[in-house]
C-alpha cells in the first residue's frame, strides 16, 4: 500500500548553513568538516520514520556548478551528513541532489535542468521508487523554491524560519515542523522534545 512521505530540504533544515567569508554568504556546507546537523534533525527523522513516513531528501547543491567547491567535496559532505545522522540512529529512505545551477560557470553543470527544485522531478522519481501517496505527504523547506516544488504537485508544505507564503505553515525550526505535522495526524510526539 502506498505510504506518505516527508520530503526534506537539507541546508537550513536538517543541516546548519555555514557563513563563508570568501563569498560573504550563508549557504550549505561546501566541505565535509563544515557539516553540522540542525538542532532536532535526527529526532525529526526518527519520529517521521517511526510513524510510517518515508523520509526523502531533495536538495539543490549548486556550489560546484558555481565554482565554489569540488564535486568530490560535496560528495564527502554528503557522506559526513549521513554519518552524523547514523550516529543518532537516524536515516533517510532516499537522497536526491541536483548539482546543476542555472547561472553556473562549470561546463555540463550549468544552465536549465530537470532535476533542480522548484521542479518536482525528483519528488516524482521518489514517489515511483517508494510507492508514495503524495496526497498524504509533506515538504519541509526553508526557501520559496521548496514551497514552489511542493505546490507544483499539490504536496502540503511547512516552511521553517520566518518567511510566509499563502496557506503554508511557517515554523521556526525542524522541531516545530515535526510537531505541526504530527499534530495534524495525531501521531506520537514522544521523541520530539526541545
Ligand atoms: Mg535550504
């Protein structure tokens, strides 16, 4: 039987963004040693998994395309991310990255692409692979691109941090996002305590 999913953005939701003086921007970690889990990230994944949700990461990683890091470094950062989750007994059912960027400078990774959010391409791939019920699924993100991706296919969304957008719930952190989704479905919240 189809099961619901939680589609999760990574940077700013499950992983803390990093300030890089060389770019003057807060962004996703460009190196493995910069990866830090967001507060409550592992507990959130454990809670979703134990309540029957598939957990699917859908993340844009344009740092290589923009010339900020190597593809190898982005992959090692991904592996570090999974290690940190595993150390807290948390896991994801699927992981999808888009490494392209529309304004990139690296050949083969620059320009329009199918798999980059806000396009729902990877959500639909995940739904096919895991037999997901999108009508009972949620997206958790921190940017308009995450919301637009959810809206494109009618998946409900929770925006963490302070932005506001239509009927989307806005919550200050992944911990509060978990509470909101679980409250909606009357499921167990014992694991998610701030
Ligand atoms: Mg993000």
